[in-house]
C-alpha cells in the first residue's frame, strides 16, 4: 500500500529529519538534533509514530524547519547558524571520527547524508554545511529525491557556521509506483551465486526425497512380504529378521514423550512461526512492504497475533493425545513462549539503548501496547485454538497399543545415540539455507533493502522438505536400533539447525561487518539469538510433524502379533 499523497503547486512539502548514527552500526541511531545542528526558522510540526513497527524500530522524525514548496525552486539560502563552542565542536568531531551519517525523509522517500569528513592526517575536521536538494516530480506527485552535500567548513571553536540549502525541482519520467526501485540492488540480490545456491539446494532436495522414498518403499515392501508370508525374499530382507528392528518397539513407539507439557508448547509455537513466515512472505510478495517505514514489523506482529489459534490447536491437541491434564498451564506456556523470549531480549537491549540515549529505546507506551496485544489478543485466540484442538483431534488414535511397562533400550553404537543424531541432524537443513542467510543478514544489518521474497519462499519450501527428510532418516535409524525416544530426537535434530545459524552469525559479525561498541554488539547477538531460536523451534516442529506422519504410516501398515 503506497502513501498516495498528491500536491498542489506551491503547497508545503515537509522535510523530516530522522536519525543520525555511525555508518558501521546500522542499529545504533540517535535523534538528528542530538548533534548540535540548528533548526530552520519555519514553525515546528510535531510527528507521531504512525505504526507500531515505526515506534519499535526507533523512527524519530523531527521537523527540519526548512521552507520547501511543491515545484517552487529555492536558490542557495542560509536557514540557520551554529554558534560553535568547544563542546559543540567536540560533539561534531566525535561524529565525524565515527563516520556518522543522517537520514531524512521527503514524502516517505529516504535520503542519506554524511555529517562531515576529516583530512588525510586526521587533524582537521570539516562539516558539510550546504544541503543541495534535487526533487523529481511526475504530475502532482514526488517520485525522486537526491541530496548533494557541499560547503565544507573547518570546525574551529568559537566561530559561527552558517547552514544553507537549495531546492531544484525537475520533471521526471519515473512512475509513482516505481519510485522505490532506485533503492533496490538487483546486481546484489539477483547475482548468479543466489541462483546457484537455490539450484544446489534443489538438488539436495531431490537426493533426500529419493533416499527417504527408498527407505519407505524398502521398509514397507519388506514388512508386507514378511507378514503376507511370501516365499521369495531378497538377502537384505533375510538379514533383517524378526529378531531386531523397528517393529520390535511397536508397544512403546507411541508412548508419550518426556516432559509433554513443554514439548507440546514448543510444537504449537513452531507451527505458529511457520504459519507467520508463510503468510508474511506471501504478503511481501504481493505488497511492496519496503515502501513504508516499519510496515514489515507491523505486518509480522499483526499476523503473529492473528495466527495464535494455530499455536493453541496444534499444541493443545498434541498435549491431549499425550494424556496431559494441565491443559490451561500448557496453553499459557504455549501462548507466551515466543513473546516472552522476544520481549525479554528487547527489555535487556532497551536498558542499553536508554543508557546510550539511542532512538532505538522503546517508548513506555509502545511496551504497554505490545503487552495488551499479548494479553487481550494472543491469549484469548490461543484459548480458542486449544479448545478446538482438544475437542477435534485430542483423542489418542494410535495404530498400536502402548505397553504398560516400557521396554528396555538395548545398547547401540555411539553414532546411533540420540545426542549424536541431534548434533548431525541440523547440518543439511543449514546447508540448504545458509546462502540465503547471507542475503537476509546483509539486508538487515547493512544498507540493503530485501525484496526478492520469491527466493525466500522457495528457500522456505526447500528447508521444510530437507528438514522432514533428514528427521525421517534419523528417526528410521533410531527406531531400527530399537530406541523408541523419537519425539524429542526428531524435534531436536531439526531444531539443531539453529545452533549452526547462530554459529554462522558469529562468522558474519567478525568477517562481514565492521560493527563495534556495546550497544550494537548486544543488539546484534541478542536478536540473532532470538532469530536462531525461533528458526530452530519452527524447524523442530516441521521435523516432528513430518516424522510423526512417517511413524504412524509405517506402524499402520504392519501387522502386529
């Protein structure tokens, strides 16, 4: 949805000053006027946060005080004067040393400019004092804005620095719908490495699907043959006789998992994260969400709240099937698992942001709004989903009876232990997405706008298929070793993808960025931990759901004595 604002000739055009901060630390931003810039003489206009996403992302629009009118050129003119004492000079020198640059908005179009620069020896510092604006218009709409910083003035204490600007209007052929195209970077996002990584992942999918199909067909063929008393059996079937194999644990394979309350809450949360990812990617493919400040975050929060019944349904029904009695406690844990993790991290980083006086410090009113969404939207919808789940699919309908006494688990080779399977399970899913991770990280932590959501949808589908295939293979080997603890193993072997993603984030931080400082580092590793955990829970839920269908299928198709 585009902000369809149309101007009349000579109508006022507002230049909003947003934030200023170090170039290498994208999230470390401060109010523009936290640096001792002066304001234009025009009467101030107050700005409020239009969306929840805007408030959470630290957008701090303040009026520049510059007099700009639609199609009305402004010759170079002084708009204010900085009385530069030692304190103000030190503030500017610090900003220039740390490569500070600022962001402005005209008609929702972002513009970036640099504060100043140092000479080659790093002894003298210069401030850019002249903002040369070129604004393109098509009909009665603004379609293009360019800023040129000129007027380099040496910073000398106890002097006056005049700040000036000019505005040049020019007719443009750019359509209003395409005005954000110049901010996109096709050469980066549509590079052949991106295409090659998708092709590579696709080949992995074909290989894994083939492997799983072979295991399924061989297993079912073997058991149909054995229980139909067919005379002809091949050598491999003869080796796997009745003495051992996954068939031996039929009385324990559907035994409830250990800690069913937390397990079912994780599965419900994972299903919800998957639903949110799918819906947000589809919305982003249809709508250009990057054209509005904070719209991606606002959309994600709205979709997360709206999909709460998914969490309740899958978590509540699984807990009921596993014989759980404390369903209200399970509902509360399922509803608040992800919000508590995100809000807890945000709360910790908020303390650092307040200490730094950064614009990323979340206002109290926004915190209250998020809490209200949790208690008055997410929780009731989760309750609805839980009740539906318990009533519609909460009855145990396992194809095999569960024995009263658990079967002892025999000793097995070290590489068949659940801990080893869990550690190895995440390698292939991570391998299928790590190139895409680079593009996503770069768009979030550097100055790129991610717009190739078709790629992201394809990668999500590939990730789901790879995760399900890997967990099915892992579970098959585990059950063949007569170990029936497959629920947690299938979840954790898929969820271990998160560990590899978080490890990759360390590599990305040290080798692909130039971030520094407590605030930016804690922001990076804090939110990367949240992202990795959410991805892990989603993968774990996908892996468990696929494996559950596989286990049910193979035990339905064998005759149990």
